[in-house]
C-alpha cells in the first residue's frame, strides 16, 4: 500500500524570534471574513476517514513534560523547548507501558520535544520514525513564547477568547483550532494508509485531542474536552465495514497516564472542584456458577473482588463525598468495598480523621440482563434498527434511562463552591451511556467507547455541574496491577464491552 507523503508546510509569516518555524495549514481564514460558527450536528464516527482493509489499532501518545511546560509558557508549534528530566522519565514509563506491543510504524511530530519522546519509546526497533509536519502542535502565532500571564496582560480580550471560546478564537488572521482540525483530518489519511496493523503516533496535547475528535466525527467545540496529559496514551481501534466506506471507530482508552488519573490537578489548565469517577463493577460469576435467575444477581468472582479492592486503594487518596451505585449485586459489592476503605482512611494513614461516605443505590443505574450477558455489541443491536429485535427496544430503554441517571449525578454534585467527588459504580454498559450523555452524543455513539470490568473513567467539571464535563480519562486499568488489561492487547480477543 502506498504511504502518502506529508503535506508541505506553507512558508512562515513574519514573526517574533520565539515563534515556530511550523505555522502553515491548508485551512487559512481571515477573522473578518467569518462569523463564529454555531455547533453543527456531528457527521458521525469515522466520517471522512479513508476505508481500511483490515482491523487497525492506533496508539496516540503526548510528549513528556517540556521546559516550557514547566515554565508555564505558551508553546504552540514553536520548537525551542526540550524535555525536562521529568519528561524523559515519563517517556521511559510510557516505553515500559507499551513494551509488549509490536508496533509496525511510528509517526511523530518533527518538533524536538515530541521526537525525543518518540525516540525513547521506539528504543531499539529497526524501523525509522516517520515525521509528519501536520502532527506539530497547534499554531498559536503571536502567543507563542509568552508566559500565560503575559498573554493575558498583552492580549486581553483575545486571550480570554482563547480560554473561553477556543473553537472560534482568532489571532493574526487565523483560526488556530479550525486549522488544527483540518490538519488532523489530513493526518488520518496517511496514518490509516500505512499497511501496519498497529501504529504508534507521538505528538502533542492539542493535535492528539484533534485526532481523537476527528476520528469520532466531532467538531472543534470538543477542543479541551478530551484531555491529553504528558505521556498519556489513547487507543483507537478501526474496523473495516462490509461494503467499504469509512471504518467503524472505537476509543478503547483515553489518556492512560504514567501517574494516577485521580491525583489532584487541573483540567485543561483550569482548576476544578467537582468530579465524577465512573467505576465499572468487578468481574462476576457466569450463569453456570450461580443458581439465582438473571445476571443482575451474579456476585463478584475472585477476580472481581480483587478489582474492587484495587479500585478502593486507588481512591484512598481521593476524599470521596458520596457513592451512587446500581442496585445489582456486583455493583453494590464493589461500592461497599470502596466505602469501607474510605471510612478506614484514618487507620490506613491516608487521613487524620475518620471519613463518612454516603452510599446510595440509584435505580437508573440498573442494566438489563440482555447487556449483562454480552452476547451482542451495542453496535450490532443499533444496526438492527427498530425492526431488528426486542434488544433494540431494550437499548433505547437503557439510553432513555441514562438521561435521568446523568441528571441525578449532576444534582448530586451540588452547584456551589465546595469540593465534591462523586463515585458512580455500575455495569460498563450504563457507564458507556453516561459518557455519551456527558459529551452530548447520540445513542449510536455508545459503541464508539470501550470499558473493561474494574476500569475507571474520570470526568471533571471546571465550570461546575451546569458547565461542560471534561473527560480526564476513560477505561483506566493500570491500578489493577498484574490483573490489569494491557493497553495494547490484541483486538482479536476484545470483549464487546
């Protein structure tokens, strides 16, 4: 298969010394020529992507901490900063995290901080790195090289637009986020054209966000909604469709970081005091091991018990204010373990005073036995349409139910200035619906995300429960230790959920 050459970078405009040598894009628009674009309906996952002949997995990794990251300086597509010692260490952790994967190719941004990260991860592999100029970080023109407080002081209204309305942000006659989305779409043409089944891409925060979003057919309004931390890895699976056309896309994991995903910090550069942590219940005994009818009555098996204990340990350093769980046995048992460890925080050395955690069952988090059995994927059920079977109507019922569940969770967060962390425990199926509700997507998108038993997903609300949720990570399992699901496991044995 022919590997297309990267698109040429247009000649740079005059700029200050610290500005990037990479500032071109195939999309150039003047601020005065366009009004702000309203949110348009999503064209759907995979829309605009080239077809693939066989299943392909793409792992996106952001570079490690750079000198300008540490200084709080706006980098954009400048190429002056390099990895800090911490950044080198993060890249080495990512290398170990991805060690078992036999990548067929590695695409990288040509910028030094990204290329060095790629060199550490790629290590002793024989194939050369494939630089692609469209994988450079977002072009921020006059902002580049400024400290963030300098940008605020010097540019005022323009800088506030960059913070509050980045999709329509305009500087030096350019719309940087729109240009970035156009570049990301171009990158997919070359990445998916490569004959390899497993492809590594090492780039930057904003461009990796754009790659995830464009693969799912999401527009520029999703900028800063799908978080990418230093050396965080995101995994996308592409499956050929019968009859050709764009591939089916599944975000298997988002932002698997070298550090704990629940550690305190900012979301997309903003402090947050409200957080929802979605905890998938542990693995359960199968139908042959239980005497009670219905999968909802299945208790945790030994693996599930270990998974719940590991999750409780991960959350120990996070002060949980409340736990909501499905009334089904496995979810209640998982939630109870988390609650017991939270309330023992003082004797476990994680807190100086005992904690009290309110635990409540939420009927809207219950899931039908049809999905507990995992006999069909959501994608298969959705394709059957309303004429297909009772399963489709059951899926519609789950989707409708998830709206009430999501609203109940937002109500629990409380719209005030207090810090509040809410843990939600249930079956992976209901959590898929909740993630789609958070992102304002339709039911058909439920098949575009993957969650494993025992995994956690984290959603922050920097603007409170009435604002948009920022997805910090999905399907995180590293806390499970030897029982974790490898990030780069083969797609051939993936379960539907």
